[in-house]
């Protein structure tokens, strides 16, 4: 947590130094930081985009995966999981239950599937 301020711009760094007593844990700091610099309305808008994302008929899985990853990257606290049908397809492709795989393994699997459609 001590190195975190080195990754902030001036406005965020000033905010953090003004409120240091309020952060007892990473969770506290994350919650207050997101409240200040990532308003709930923005999170809701991006969550709607993530939930509504579709692979367009003329777009490849790779293009869809890139667009999906971009949305997830700009809102990493989206807390949205895979739909049941998508989970079944990925379970089949992974040779077992996706839940038994690590996040890195899962992302690698889907990236490979997307690369095959480039």
C-alpha cells in the first residue's frame, strides 16, 4: 500500500494524502478511491455495455474478445460472470470445469480460441 501513491496522478495523489487516516485496509482504500474517481454511474454504464455486448455477425471471435477485454479493463470491478451457455462452451473447450482453472489459464484459453478466428 505504501507504493500505491507512486502510481497516481497529481489529483489522486493529493486526495490520498489528504485522507490517509481513512484507509485501514486495501478494501477501504479501494472502495473510497473508486467512489471518488470512478462514480457509480460510470460503473453502471460500463456494466450495461459488458452485459449487452454481442458478437456481430460479420465480426470474428477475436474482434469480439478484444472489445470485451477493453470494456473489462476500463472497469475491472464490474463483478459480472459468464452466462451459462458461454460457460458450457468454455468448459467443453477446456476439457473440464472452467471453475477448476486459474484465471490466467482461463484467459489464455479464450485468447487462443479468439486467435483462431483472426
